[in-house]
């Protein structure tokens, strides 16, 4: 099998893209450089904001830029493409239809991971941007698998949005207590699994080292990184 070249539509956001690539490297079973994935990234930071467009706060659609990036990666020889941004998956079908190579779906893969991780799962709680919530992409994926999907109330959502935009995207640290307060809110709402449905939250989760403390949290960026490795025909590194 010839090595697969992975194309990454990045910059959405830039920090999450870099973290995604680092995660792919750290999770690949490799004894030498040549055992790692070949990756080609378009770290297109100036793609218009996805949430602002979806909420009608901006008239600049990110779609054409995303399609152009996908085609550039395809023309450069990529065998498949990944998009490490949950909100941008509102445009998944349009981007996939514009190219003839596969585009992995972070939302569907994450919902499937929740089912595999939590026995008798009924309800998923989602921490995400207002854009992702508005487009209901996670709820639609959950419905496909017979699951319910819940989001935090308006006041708690403001807290989530602040962590994403005022903290991570601005290069600032998220506090452990503010992060866990949202997780605990969703737990009290009856959520058996809690999805980090924004890749900036994935960055914060890793910085805070909350994996052991939050076994019910499923990080969408981790799921995408692992599925990228497997889809490319590589093996996952064994957990120590």
C-alpha cells in the first residue's frame, strides 16, 4: 500500500490546527520518521468566521474559501481530506461534493465514539460554538443513531463562547473551574457523554490535563486525529 497523503483544511482556528497535527504525530505508532503520516496543511487563518456567518453577523461566507482549499489539496495529490473544525462541518456536504476524494466527518465520528465509549448511552451533551448549536449538526447526527442531544442554557453558553473566543482564540488560558462548571452542568442535565464540539475547547482540555478527571468527556479533535491515522492505514500508538 502506497503511503497516503492527508490534506488538512486548517486555520479554523490556527491553534487547533497545530494541535491537531501534533496529536496525529503523538498518536501514531512509529519507530522512525518514515512511519508517520504524510500531511499537507493549508493553515488558512483568514477564512471568514464560521459562526459569525451562520448567525447572520457577517455576510462573508467561508464556503468558497474552504472549497478552494479542498481542491488545492486534492490537486496537490492528497488521498483524503480532514477539517479540524466542528462549526465548519455545516458546509460538509458542499465541500465533499466539490472534490472526488473523501472528507472525514468529525461530527459523525465523534457521535459514534460516544456510543462505543459509554454503554447504554441515551443523551449526549455538547460544548460548542453558537454556530454549531444554531445549525444543529450534532443533534442531527445523534438522531441518526437514536440519541438525544442537549446544549447548555443561554447563560452557560455565554461562558462556553467566552472560553472559545476570549480565551483560546485570543491566546489566553482557560481556568479549570470555569471549564469544569460547564461539564458539571451538562452532567446534571443527564448527559452520559459530553462532547467537546469545538476544537478550541480541545486545546483548553489538553492544557488543563482533565482527561483522567473527565472520563465521560469525548474530545472531537482526538477522535478526528485517531480516525485520520486509521484511515491512512497506520496504527495507533498503544496507551501507556
